[in-house]
C-alpha cells in the first residue's frame, strides 16, 4: 500500500451523505402495495445507486406487463413527499466530521449524484445541507449516469483537479464501478449491512462510516491508498 497525495474529494449523495434510500424504499413499498405488488427488501436494496431510468426499468420488469409504472411513480412521489415533510431526511453519521476534515486539509470537494438536480436540491434542503456544496453534478447534466464515469469526470473538471488526484466516496456497487471507470481512487462506505463482495474488491478501501473517512483525511491529504 503506497501513500498518495489527494487534491479533490467527490461525495455521492443518496446513501452516502443522506439517508435518502430508506425514504425512497418506504415510499416505493407503500405505492406498490396499493397496486397489489410487494417489493422485497432485497429488491429495493438492489436498486441502490441506480439512475432513475434504471429504477423505472427494473420496477417494470419486477411488476410485470400489467404494472402501471406511471401510476406507481405518481403514488410513490406523493408518499415520499408526505414522509419527508413529516420526518425529514437524516444526514449520514460522520458526514460533518468528514467535511470538517476536508476543510482542515484545504481540499476542494463536490457532489456527484445519479439524482436529477431538482430532486438532489430538494433532498439537501430537507436535510439542511442546501448551502454545503457549491459544486454539484447531477444526472441531468451528463450524457450517461453511473456506472458510467461521466459524473465523476465532470466533477473533477469542475474542481480543476485531475481525476487521478480525486478520492470518491461511494456507498453502492454502481457508484464504485463508476468511480473506478473514471480513474479515481474510491472508498466504499456501504449503506447496507455489508458491502457487496464484488464492489468491495473493486474499491481501494471499505470503511464502516464517514467517521473513519474523517480520521483518514486527517492524515493531511497523504493517504495510504
């Protein structure tokens, strides 16, 4: 393991910075139940990190030809707004510590998410993070969503950092594949109980939470990756 000098930090959003996935899953299950379809925990978790287009495709396949995806989206959006207005969106443990460590090290940082910009901004607003990220790259600003590398390459350009000098923080296998395809170093912080073996093997490191990332960043940017 060799030390490497870090210049830019790129955060994923859903499941990494914010605990949005539990809110999505709750809304999806409720909407699907109204339509006579049960979504399993395993199926919902398999959609972690996927773009909206992929989520819709997978839901249609899961529900079958008679599953009205338009009605599902309308219902799930209603239930999601209802849930968020009542409960808000939680910030993932250790995020503020990781951000403070990045600031102490003088690192530039960005957000790169498979969500569309309007949805990302709404989630950040609900969590009280709407003024944190001045650089944000969303799915509707690139040609291809994750697992393609486009989002991370665009974020590195916005930070004026070579992608090879950037560290990506991701929670999902889709995001890890995108980060490595872009040529970035990547730490996986799984949003589920255990990291998927394939993604864990592809990531440079796997950490339990963002507190551990904060401790690593406190090495003043010279990281053993």
